[in-house]
C-alpha cells in the first residue's frame, strides 16, 4: 500500500535548530514549580518542538525559556501543546507547542527578540 503524501498544514516554515529549552507546566490546576531542561528539535515563528520524558496532554499550557549558547534568551513566554509524538515505551516523546500569551493571544518570536534586544541595549555599560 502506498501512503499518500499529505500537504504540509503549517503556517510558517520550520528551521531545524537545536537549542536549550527550559519548561514547566503552568496550568493553574496542576502547576509545576520545577523547571525541566531539554533541547529543541525545530522552531518556527509560531512555535517549536522539543524532546521530553514528561507526560503532557493536548492544550496543556507550558511556560518556556529558549536559550542559545547559555546566554542569549531567544524566547521567554507561554505555549500551548498542540501535538505529542510518542515513539516507544520508555523513550522520550516529541512535543509540539505554539506560542501564546497568558491571554491566549499568539506571540511571535520576532516580538520576543525585539524585547530581548531592548533589554540588552538598556543595560548600563561600564
């Protein structure tokens, strides 16, 4: 049987980037105070995918920090789980999230980068 190639339904193209990501569940009913560390698989303007051993459900809200080289903060904000790819029992799964604001308004990486640049440029120079 030949599998039909389905049309890519993504709004924006994804770039394969491996960056450090810190994440924690932030739903009010089961909020997590501990941060977990992982790596991204790929990113786009609207979201990212990363590896995890934790069990998430679709529509869970996560607080995420994406950092490059341990110094430059690429994204800091809230996301919503939109897809979970489980491979085998005992192996990490891949979680896809979309960027949101606390009020569920989409946030862009471009706006996040602008905020980061503004913070860096406003720091006192010695």
